[in-house]
C-alpha cells in the first residue's frame, strides 16, 4: 500500500454502514468487517465524499483540532481509514455490488429501469436537443448515467458540468469517453448546493422529478442553482410542472396493504390472541399516501376527469410551502375512496412528459402517487368533492378531503 503524503488524493468507498457511540467513537461495518476508529472518523469520511488531498482534508478539519496531539490523531485516523479500504487512492468505478435500495443510485437496477423506460429519457433527450444551442454552458444536476450531459454535448454545448453525488459519476465519465464527448464534459461528484462553478451556465438540465412532482425537492434545488450557478434568464429542462388529481376507487386488495382494517384485526386476533385495534384507531381519520405501479392503477375505476391540482414554474422562486384547493366532479356513479395524482412536465419548447397512469406500462420508470382517504363516498354524475393539498417545502405533502355536495 503506497505511503500517504499531504498531496495524496483520496476517494471514499461508495457505501458502508456506520455507528457512533456516546463518546463519538466510530464503528464501521464494511466488507463483512467491523472496524473501530477515533472520533474524527465521521468528519473525515464526510470530507472525502468529494475527492481531496490529505492536506486539504486536515485543513478543513482544522477548527476542531486543538493542538498537535489532535492533529496527529486525525492523521492516524486517515491512515487507518486508508488501510481499511474506506479511503482509496483510486475511485471505485462501476456499479455497486450491493442490491437496490442499499446500493442506492450506484445499483445497476436503477439505471436499467431508467434506460428501459420507452418514454421518459427519450422525451428528456428530445427536450435537450430543442433547448441547447451551439456554444452553451450547461449544468446537468443528477447526471446519473450521463445521458443528458452527453446529449447536451452532442447538441453543441461548449461545456457541460455534470453533477452527481453517487459514485455512478465515475461510470458516467467512462460512458462519455466511449462516446467521444468527454472533452466537453466536467463530471463533478457532489451536491449542487455545496458547490460553485468556474462560470455560470446558460441551461439547466435535471431529471430529479419524483413520482409526485415535488417529492425530490426539485423546486428548491433549481431555485438555488438559478441564484448561484446560472446566468440571467436561463433555459430550464424541465421548466414547468403541472400536477393533476383524479377521483378513483382503490381496490380493497390494494388498500388492505396500506390501511389496517377490521378484517386484519379479526384475523390477527384469531392468529395471535391479541387485540391490535389501536393500530386501526390511530389512522382512522387521516389520508394515507403511497405509490403504485401505473399498469396497476390503469385497472382501477376512475370516477372523474383529471383536474389541475397545482402548477409550479421552476423559473420562479419556491415559496417554502404550497397550498391549493381542488374540486373534483364525479363523471359517473361509484364509490370514491382515493385520489390519483400525476404530473405533466414541460420539458422543451414542444416536448412534454406525462406520468398519467393510463399512459404508462410495465416498463415505465415512474410510479403513480395515490392518496387513500379515510371514508368511502358514494358519488353520482356531477357530484363535487373538495380536496386540500399542501406541499410542505421539504419533499413531503398531504392531500385531505374537505367537503362534498
């Protein structure tokens, strides 16, 4: 193993499990081993998420090192982390050997699902070609496999800054090399709120759009990038997100996976001899949100036309929270016990992406957001039900029944 110097650049291992005791001593589970380190270990592992030299890391750690002994102990911890394989002189390239979700965005499963989608990435690619002009500087947030960054370079971008916090960024760079555009792309491992660029970008690309449009905090992330990393009047892909709500009857077999029912309680009482009724009582008056596959939602009874729930223009600042009221008019007779939420993303000048479940299939990368309501409401044609929606500004939201007539 090579000797470390202040100029040695180290890369953190892609994933591990960490513990901390009451004295801030670190215990790390890594490659079937349990390793113990000093109290600076977590701070150092965090610093080396971005490749740094040993000297840079110790300088950044400096304010907490009160004297020569603390500095020596921190350096010894760097050496120990290096010897254990948690800090490496070369990055780990390629997919994680851990299964999803433990392997995170380094798992092959995630990228196979994205690239097998017959609609989503192709729509983003088309929007990139519509938006990027010769000589543009482009910022790609959450580059993943590098597909949008590579497409931007192929479309004539002078420079693309491709940002990705996961170790997948190294594999994306190799893909760019294989496709002959790596000279136009700078791959950066990290989170955009924690970085600066050497120049401001003309275009922002990002596919950090969740199953519910705002659940990956795209609004807040784009706002930060607009203020610090982009030129005035930037072009955004996507530029606008519009969410729609649709009244539905969720089948009992699906609902029983998410809400404790009287049938559950009776069956568990017979099986275990215990009354679990407080579990049902605790959630009896609240709505429950979950995600379901679009090809499953396609089979449900839809009881209204899709109605706009909210619209977010990513060119405008996030307000911290978002509150709307939506009225859904029943289209025919049925029993309403849920609301389906999908979104339409304005990607380019002529390109949109809809996550409506009736447009999806088994290969779609997205799931459909569903809100199960506490009561079943019998509805007839033209009957109106009112729902309130609130986005809390942190990726979470809630939809509740308000009233009906």
